[in-house]
DNA sequence: GAGGCTATGTCAGAATACTGACATGGGTCA
DNA sequence: TGACCCATGTCAGTATTCTGACATAGCCTC
């Protein structure tokens, strides 16, 4: 292989995937008892913090295609957790909002997910958390170009 | 919401997911012209560095279920990129190995993926890369418990 | 105002991964 | 030795996500 290879033991990309996979698994474990998936939760959390997001914007925020988010929103609307106007006020964009039921449902999930994030950074100093955040943001910026 | 909420702007978990998603997208872009998926590539890369891994071990290394890896290995065997013995020498474990064709196929992909990893860490010092790696490993360890 | 570009919502089909289940081999421990 | 537990390989069915496609609305330029 030579030194052109990617050593899994020291690859930053592999470590990133490992961490992300671990986070995903941990989140699935705490969300499953609540009957929610990660995409499910992500959608509600996004709508809570940024009410009025469109389906496409939600898709970008949850890292799925807008087609997938479309299907999910239909479920959430049917279950009464999300509400959207029947017609677009401007263009074709349909701003979505959480209902009271949606807010209640989210509250449980947020507590559970918060616990996971706390566990993930256990033993890290504030400076280390800040470093990790800054370095990850740098990688995101680099990859977007 | 109060301060119990998870602020997407400052959440380490969200930044981790963003970075991971960006890496995945970038890898898909460079692997698509080669007709490979990420799981596909991961399997070949693992076998290259650790010849003789079983299907279940490959699954863990590529972060998918052993059932998914099983299907993928059948494809790779049919295409002549991977070879496995017909019978297990011990137990039920079937050690897999890359064929010459598999090695050739991997070489192209490795170069492409390596380019992505270089781009991801552009502008970072060696110390920063080491910090990022160490912090990610800490998070992995924390989540595994 | 017309044409081109981009973004959005939506539908349909394909690819991918997952859950559930079963039989089997190895190891442990009483 | 036999019971028990765990890991593996494998098959089948389900679920989720993605790719492809189309019509439409807004924006920009000429």
C-alpha cells in the first residue's frame, strides 16, 4: 500500500465517521422508547428554534433530501404535530410550525438527546469543547467549498 | 424553551453531524464517477488493511449491520473483487480477501478519498489535526459506554 | 415583457439499509 | 458431558432514503 494509503488507525475522516456513528446510535437508543427517529426529532427541533421553515429548508437542516422531508412532514401533519397552511402566501413555499402537541412531544425528546450530548463530552474541559466545536466548523467550511 | 434547549448554533452534536454529513457528501461525489458507494469503498479499504476479516467484522468497521454487509459481499464476490472460501476452517467464520481486481479497484477510490480528506483539513496545523483526532476519539469512547 | 436560471413542492420508482428470525459452531461453567 | 450464552452466516420482509422527473413561482438580465 505504501504511504499513499489511508490508515484507519490514524485517519481523521474515519474518526469523524466513528464519532458520528456513535452519536447516531446513542440518539436512536434514547429516541426509540419515545417512538421517534433522528430525522423525526431533528425536524421538530428545527421547527422549534426556527418557526416557519419550509420543507426544503428543513431538509437541509436535517441533512436529508427534500423528498424525504416531504414524506416525513406528511406524517407529522397527520399526527397533528406540525401545521402548514393550505396555500402559499408567496411563491410555493409552505412555512411549517409546531402545534402544541408537537411542542410537548419535542420536550421529551430534547431532554433525552441533551443527556446524550452531555455524556459525549464527559470529562472534557470547556476549552476542549470549544476547540472541538471550532475544529469541526473548520472542517465543515472546508468541505463546503 | 429556556436554557434546557439545544441551541443548534452552538451544539457540538449538531456540528459533528454537519461535518460528518459534509464528509459523506464529498465522498459520494468523488466515488460516484467510479461507480462506488461509501459502504462499498469502506469494505474494500478494510479488507486491504486487514485481510481475512469476516463479514461481521467488516460490518462493524463500516458501521452497518452484518446483514447489509452480507448482501454487499455477495455483490463484490460476484464481481470478482473479493474472494471467500467455500467452507469455514474453524467455526462459521468466512475470512474475506481482496482479489487482484479488487486491489486495482480500490486504488482509484483511495486516491479520490484521500483528496477529500486533504481538502477537509486544509489550513489546519498538524497540532490542530492531532487535537481534532484526539477529541473525536474521546467522544467515541464516551459514547461507547 | 420575454427568456433563462434557480428553488420549491410533489409524485413515482429504485436502491439501500434495517429488523426479525433461524440454524449452527465455540466457549464457559457447573 | 451437558446446558447455556454468545457470535456468526444467512434468508426474508419491511422501512427508509435516495434518484429521477415534472410543473410552477420568483428573480435576474437583456
